[in-house]
């Protein structure tokens, strides 16, 4: 069965510090991968996506993610975190072979301390 | 920028009542989805819809649930007889073509009392 693991439930970083949120997936097909961000009480905003090609993808708000097939990972990074980045981050995986539905990870709550 | 719109943003209903959650997908999109997120849990797929029929549904999407595209712009999720465990945030999403990113609405928070 398809699954997505975000091993860190909470992460706290200082403002200005770098950030890496981990995502591992288990999929029987060639996946496409997403990171979404959700502020409290809000919807899901797409940060970035990977379908094919360059394995390092750039997204909005200064985020990037790297697809590593050998590690089944798609970790999200940001070199310098801002207080406004505090939110919950979801990794999601889909594949055409599975009808385009997305399977989400459990999410990582990011706290930013000043 | 085009966006997916959901109404209402919050709905409170009594157990056993029917609710209809409404969504207006992005206008040129062809694939439509409903997901739900129970408080504190992960986002879960409910159903996908294409060409006026359900293309896939999860085990959560039982006979109490139905979807409809009544007029070419709206996409609705109906829960026939709500249960306490249906309390969740329900997200509508749409995508332009198969295998592209889904754009999500802001969600409808359903509270069943």
C-alpha cells in the first residue's frame, strides 16, 4: 500500500536558522510529490511539486525540495526561516497508476522562535 | 489568480441531519476531489470525480456520501445522515489534467453535535 512518512511531528527552529523537514514515501509506481503548507484554520497551499526532471525543485516563499529516488525521500528545505513560516507542513504523494489521488503524510508542525 | 472556493466555511449540524458541502472548482479544471481532515489527523482522500462520474473512492466514502456536479460549475458533497465522527475539515480540490497538481479550497469545517 502507498504510504507517506513524516517522522517529525514537531520541529522548533530559531528565526534565521535553516530548516529541513523530512518526507519518505513507499509507492509501487513512479511518484509525483508535493509539499503543502497549512496555517491554523486555513486551507492547503501548494509550496512546490516534483513530477520529473531536475530533482531539486524550487517553490514559493524560498522553499526547495530534493527528490532522492534511492532513499525514497523528498525533503523540504529553507536556508533561513522567518517567523511567518510557522505552520503545519504536509508531504503528499500521487501517481497516475493510482488514479491521481494524493496520499498525505501526518504533517510536521513548525514552530519558529525569535 | 483562480482559486477553488468552498462554502460554507463552517457548518454545525445535528446528528442524523443531511448536509451539503459546496465547492466551485477552478473553471478549466476537469478533475475534482474531496478530502477530509479530522482534527489532529492527516488529510485523507474521499473521492475523485471526472466526466460526471466517480473515478475512485476510498473506503471512507460509504453509502452515506454522494457527490454531484449539478450545473457545470459547482461540485457538491452530500452526507445523508451525519454522525459525530463525520466532524472534520472537508477540502475540495481540482486539477486541470490527469497527473498534475491539485489546488485545494480553504475547507469547510463540519461540526456534528
